[in-house]
């Protein structure tokens, strides 16, 4: 799964990610939080901000939750 901050600026930095993920059948979770999505993603990985985070491990909590909803 890919967690993607919707408030990334400029948008061109992440514009290609949905198409790439779709071509590989990887689900995307868009994080929208009143222009704080990138800050919240950064907190997950102990950084100031993050535009996108990929979760590769099969059976992880994120991938399991996504698969249950698809």
C-alpha cells in the first residue's frame, strides 16, 4: 500500500504515483487533513514531513486493512 499526502506542493512531485501504483495493482490511501497530511505522514516515520510512504510487507496491518476494504 502507499500512503500519499494530498497537500503536497508542488503537486507535480506526487502526480505520477497514482498511475504507477495502479499499473502494479498497489492500493493508495490518500491522507487529507486540512494541509497537514504531509506532517502526519512524517510523524509516522520520525521525520518532519513526508509526501508518500510505501508499505511493502505482506500481512502488515496497513495492507491487511486495505485488502479487507477492497
